[in-house]
C-alpha cells in the first residue's frame, strides 16, 4: 500500500525558513512533487523532482525553495527559504508512477503559515 506522509510544517516569520519532508512507502516513483493550496485559491504546483534528479520550480518560488530526494530514506524534501506571507498554504506531497501529467498519490497535507 502506497503512503505519502508529510511533516515539517508550522508557523514562521517572514524571511524565515522551513523544511518539509515527504516520506514515501510502498514503491518508487518516476516523479515527486510539492503542491500548495491557500484559502480560497486553487491548488498550485510548487516544485518537482524526477527519478533522474531533474528539478522544476514554479516562478513564484524559484531561487527560494529547493526540492531534493534522499533515496536511502525514500523521502523528498522541500527546503523553503526567504518565506513570504503569500507562501502561506497547505502543502501537499504528490507522486507519479508513469510519464503522464497526473499524479497518482497524494499526502494528507501540512500547514505552512508565514506571518508578516
């Protein structure tokens, strides 16, 4: 059974940092990603990492966030620096098995709140 479990969310002041982790169990994936959803807004893509290590970022987080993979622990991390109030959202870990556009598995989400 595949499970994705996020951790590391919390409350931080603007300009601070947080590190999110997504622990995966059950299988390996072709791509892992982070999405976020702020109150009243649609879910949006944040960052992704492929099985070969290629990384992708939304323009809003490029240069501030870093996605990485720890293969030994089967975790995917999102280091978030220079946080802004507009980064406040529930952050979701997602994983894809094949090469399609849709993600097959999702975590339960972790809250990130950035105070001004």
